[in-house]
């Protein structure tokens, strides 16, 4: 009976010791873990990285922030959208910044996927030679561009003038419209030729004197 009590006493002592030691082991494990990367620090590092890319890139002119999400304790992904445009090309970039670190210490790496789309724009350099050639075919002689203006991005109008092959003094003109279609071809339309007599020279009322 005394031995049994002793065994219980010893067993109870062992259990107490184990239970007392468990919190100390958990505390030791917690002390060994690295601090999580702060979201504010990750966002700041990602913004700096994206702005730097925007300044160096020749494709885009502005960057918009879309958001950040945590993928692990020490890693956060942030996304941005970049855009830029010229007279001929529209550019867009999907930008991802991967930020890693601990606490407020962050390092950022950027990866961008960009694409460009050619914009349809009829230029005067393309439209005027086409109009000039069509005007010469209509007049059967050389013509001059008297007026040219843009209607919209895809259309340009021009007035061509020429002197008809007659002894009577006349001036003829016609209005042409050049249009760029969806397949990047220049189409041309024109109105009827209109001719009018030129006024005769104005007779001076008196002799012309020079100082």
C-alpha cells in the first residue's frame, strides 16, 4: 500500500513537472518566429517601386494603384495599372509588385506585362497626296490645295483648285473628303467640280503715282 502511494506520488510529480514545462516551450517557439511584414510598409515600398517604373518607362505616363493582399507572413503582393497614349499608339501595363520583409523593413520587386494598340488616325501626310492625285485626275491637269482641315480623327477634307483648259478666265474647284476605314485604308469621296468666271482687272480711277 505504501509503494502504490509512492508510485502515485511520483507519477503525480512527473505530470506536474510536464505541465509546468509546456508554457515555457511554447514561449520559446513564439520568440523564434520572425515578425510579420506590415501592410503599410509593403504598400509604401510598392508605390515607390511603381512610381519609379512609371518615370523610367517610355510606354506609360500614369499609374493607378489597385490594391495589396498578403500571401504569407513576410510577403505581400500589390497591383497597379499603367497607361499611356500617343497620337498613334495606346499603351497599357499590368504591374505586380512583390514585397517581402519583416515588420517595417520591406524589399520590393516589380514585374510588368504591357501591350500596345495602334490607334486609327488619318494624318495630313497620308490624306493630302491622295487628294492631290484624285484632284489631278478630275481636272486632267495640275491642281492646288486651296484649303484643308480635319473633320475628326478619321476624316480630312480639302478644297482643290485648278484653271480649266479654256481661253476664258475661270477658276474651278472641288471638295474632297479622305476617310480612314477600319482596315487602315484611305477612301476618297468628292463633290462635283464647280467653275466660275474670274472678274476682270479693276481699272484705276486716275494715274498711279509713286512717291
